[in-house]
């Protein structure tokens, strides 16, 4: 006789084994997370994408550690008394003599007090009082033992920017230059300034497309050429030859998608594209599409596959049997590095050389932009972009302006609104105002994978589910850094030496992120350092390299053109046709194309 199985006392009853009924949609965890993201996205619209938590946490970190550092408190108290005494002594001395040396000189590059009017009393004392405060706050916000270094840098940056907003140079009743101009003109300068302010306010309010008088396709982006390929993400421009014969190997330029491509094709007298064409190069340029909300799910790898790889296919079809010189600028150079490492991994040897212009591959020291990037800030930006579908142009512009507020905002405001002078428009200013958006998913991947987590040089950046390594790159490289770059600091750009084993020529040119690259021959005051690393050379630090590198007066463009020529076939050839109709690359329209005109 078979006994029936018995049920343990603690065993669940049959009805308990049934699955719980599904929660209503509004009670699911994803719904609560969506509420949080909407709330953050709403807040971000009021803060232009700057996370209040990221800023507040830095101040809390600084204050908490300063409270527990009595030695630092005593040091700062003594420094405050010392500064006050030096300032009082300077003021009393200037009552009877104007030869006293300033105890608080401006920092290098600070031109706010250059006018001789600031050397007269009492304005000299007002300037010194301000600079004394600035110097004290720089010391007060130094990293205290135990602080996160990035929080210390962020607090220092915010404190100094707040002080700069109240600089006496920005106050019309304290600025002797403004006072003198107003007295001489009877206030007419202020009336003109008010008119300028109203014009600018209306331009911003109505999203005016005023390009400062520069027309795309006529004054800028005017090098003759044809759009020979177009997909959803980019147009490929082939420029017309300007010489009877050309180098056999063509150039493909990959610009950053954060701005329009024509920073490399400005007015003819300092267009890099025109210069290359006139030197006998066949030049191709990617012109990125200006994405909208419908492009929210475009990925970083889409920029590689639909951008660089499809462009390489087109160039190879037009110039068959020849290797290609690949050039990347800013973010375009970072993307090009990823694409080239992937090509090296996969055995794709279509490249003759690789040039990186102000482009980072390692993001462990990314410069002042890192002050705006941590986990809290990235999450805040992600939620804003998730809501909008993209990162808006004005939200990006605010960050870049904050980095250089004295030069980009306050100096302009004083000149145009208080002195009544309109700044003379330049092609570079027109380009800078012609901004683009960035898709949500792509930019989130870039911020997290590269900027925040530095995966590319940490051996954790995967393409098509397999990690890539810059060390696989075999093609020779030409890398350019710029001395005063606040976006891609040159020492960070130089770190590509640590992660590659190929032949490399490194150039350090004077100027900033844009002006250092737009450095045409004949431009006054241009100079650069240049050095070569062979495959078998040992690593040399950035500062030691600078001490040893050869200094050359003038533009670096001719040195680069000569380098490209050395890595090309000796014999020049007849120019290739414009496009390749038989391969599906027929000219579609004249350069600069349609995508560059998108708003």
C-alpha cells in the first residue's frame, strides 16, 4: 500500500505558489524612476544643465574638512590679517606717493586692469582690494587633507567666478574707463550700449539666425567642392583640386560634431581646407547632421560606423588602390582613435597615417571641463537629454562661457553695453555662434564611457562586444596640442604617447583650442614646438619633452603638410574624378551641402 505524501507544516499551500498578480503600471519601479527623471529634467531646464547637487556637495565637502582643520583656519586668519595690513600700508603710501609697488599683482592673462586709468588713486586701491580678496579665496579653497581633489577644484572655480562677477571692472561706478568715457560723451556711450543690449536680447529671444554678416557657402565654408555622399548622420564633401597634379593619397577629415565643420574651412585666407587643396592634397570632409529629438537613440558607435567607416568606403571607391590619411579634430579625433584601433584589431589597413588635432584619448586629466562632470552631474545631464532627446546648443554654450567668463562674457559686456562699442565680427566668432545639438544616447555614452570612466585607455572600451586597444595602431601619427587649451589640455593630449607604440610626431602650438589649430602661415605671433618619437624610444614626460623639443617660429601647417608628403607616394598623379558615379557616389549638390545649414 502506497502512502500519500504528507505536507510539511511550514510548506506553502498550493494557492500560495501561484504568481502574484502584476502591479498596476503606475506602481511599477520603472514608473517611480520616471517621475524622478522628469523632476530632474525639469530642474535642469532652470539651471541650464548644471546639477545643484554636484555644486552643493563640493561646498559641503570643503566646509566639513575646513571645520576639522584648525591649522588651516589659523593659516587663513593670519593670511587675512597680513593681506589687510599690506593693503592698508599700500593705501597710506599712495596718499603721499604713487611709486609704491602693488602688493597683489593680477594673475597672468588677467587683462581687466590693463588700462592706465587703473593706476590712479582711488581706483588703484579698489583694484588691489579686489585682487587681495581673490588671492585669499584661492588659498582658502585649496584642497584640505581628506577632501576629494575634484571638489576642491570645483569650489575654487565657483568662488573665483562669483568674485569675478563683482569685480570693480564690471561696476560702471567703479570702473575709471567707463566713468571717463561717460563724462566725455555725456552718457551717449550708455545709450548706445542700451541699444546693443536690446538688439542682443531680441536676437536671443527670437532665436535670430544672424551670423554676424558671414554667410555659409559664401564668406565661410566656401572652398569649392561637391557633396558626393549622404546618409542620415553625415554628408561627405569632396573638394575640387586646385593644382594640376595631386598627392596620390587622399585626406579624410573628421571634425567634431559639437560644432559645425567649417572651423577648418573659415574665410579663404585662413582656411585649413583651402590650404591643403592648394598644396596638392585631395581633401574629403565629413559634415555632421544637426540632430533633433527624433535622433535621440543614435549611439556613439553609429557615429563611427555611419560616419567614419562609410566615409572611408566612399573615399576608397573614388580613389581606389590608395591608402588614406585620416585627420580628426577635437571629439572627431577621439572618435577617429576608436575607429582606427578597431580597424587595427580587425586587420583593416586602409590608412596611410593618422592626425589628431587637439584631441584627447585619455580623460584622466581633462582640464577645466572636469569641474562640471561627476556622477551626479552626468546623471543630471542624462535626465535632461532623456527628456529633450538631445543636448541643446544654449546648454552647452553656457558651460564653455563659464570656463572663460572674464573673456567671453564680462569683457564683451563692458565693451558693448557700457562703453558702447560693437565688437568687430570675425569668421571665427560667426562659426562659434553656429552651434549644433547632440543626441541623448550618444552624448550619454560619451560622457560616461570616456569622460567619466576613461574606458578607452583603461582597457575597458568595447566595440562590437570586443575591447579595443590604441596600442594596436600601427600607422604613423601626427598629434597637435595647443598651449592654452581649456577643452583638451595639451598635457592630456600628450598622454597618447603612453598608450601607443607607433612612430609619432607631436606638435605643441601656441593659442587655444580653436585659434591654435586655425594657424595659417603668415599669422603674426605664431610658433610651435615639434618632436619625434620612434617606435623604440622610451617615454618622455610632457614637460621634459617641451624642454627638448625644437622651437619653430610661424605656423605648424607647413610642417604637417611636409610630414603628410613624406608618408605619401613620391610621384604625384592626376586629380581623381569628383565622385564615382559607377559606385553610387555621384555628386549630389555643391559644397558646403545641406547639413551645415541646419538649425
